[in-house]
């Protein structure tokens, strides 16, 4: 809940207030919960709504940029007119030597969390709900009022950026 | 049947559709192009595996706990509520 709130508001203190408000709202409106969604979805929906109005109040409008942003830096691919391998890797991804169970060791976890924090809010909300909370896409679309397509675009961009952050981190640490 | 004569899916296109591939949202034609490319491109196999690792790592992040201040305020709120 906290990370979800943090995806819309600036500071941790405000996010904690939002989470508290959300619990109070949940308690006060329990009798209005109509079981059309799972309880969890309903609660997280309340968090999103409160966080959004709080963010609006704090003047932070969130533009939904719809222009295409490549998942991977285009400079890493060969040009379209390359005689043999158009649009193939020019700079291939290097294999990660870090074993997967170390992927959540202290430092790497920090890299992932920082990468999530650096995402635009709309991407952050989607990746937190889908990949961190493990919520199904239909619920995420409902909570965030997104079309299925838009949700998938935001999720894919967010994942690509987190992967890129890990790649940069491993390139720096594994090089030695 | 659709194996032959499909336009190749270059690496640059493949990296854009990985989430759709993982969620089985590609058309049968694009899925075939995706898999045909993957079979021949080690760099894209590496990229796909790293993408999967990233998703698994995200799913194993521990839920961030509330600070003790916020927790106490919450508990107070709960107490107040239960006494009404």
C-alpha cells in the first residue's frame, strides 16, 4: 500500500498519511463494499484514489505521455539500412554472472527500488500492482482506469527500465 | 504452416513485445516470428532471460513496512474506531 501511495505523492510522510486515510476510509465504508471486486482490489483502489487527489491537491498534475518511447536505447541496434543485420543488436546484452538468488541481496534490491522510484508515476503504479503485488491485469485496469493496451504499454516500459538499471549495475560491479 | 516466408522479427522489434509474448498476447504469426528469431539469436535469449529475472525479482520484493510513527497513529485510529 505504501509503495503504491508513494507512486503518486512526493514524500514518504504524505504517503503514510494516505495509507492511514485509506484504512480509515475502508473501516468507515465497509458496509458499502459490494463484493464486485476482491477485497484487496477494493482497498488498493481506495489507496489510488486518495493518493491521486492528494497529488492533485499538491499541484502535481500527471501527464499521460502517449508518444512512443523505445524499451531499449536505439543506439544499441544496428541501423535499418545495415546490409546484413538491420535492427539487430549492435551492443549485445552481456550475460549477468550474478546468480539469481543473489538478485535480491541488499545492493541489488536497492537498485531495483531506486529504479522503481525513478519511473514516471503511471508506470510505477502499474509495475507495483502487477509485478510487486502480483495483481491480475484486469484488476489493475479497473483500479487505475486504464485500457488493457495502455496498461500493457506502461508495464512493459517500466519492466524494461528496471532491467536496464540492473544491467547498468551489473556492468559496473561485474567488470572488476 | 506459418513457418515459412514470415518476415523476420529483428532484435529491435523483439524487445518491444516481450511482455506481450510472456502474457500470450501476440498473434500466432508474431508469436511464430518471435520464437523463430529467438531460436537463432543468443543475444535476444539473454535479454529475454534477464527480463524474466527482473520480473521474478520484482515479485519477491518484501512489502515495505510502515514506519513506527505511522503504525502507532494507525493503531490509535483503530482503537478509537472500535470504541465507537
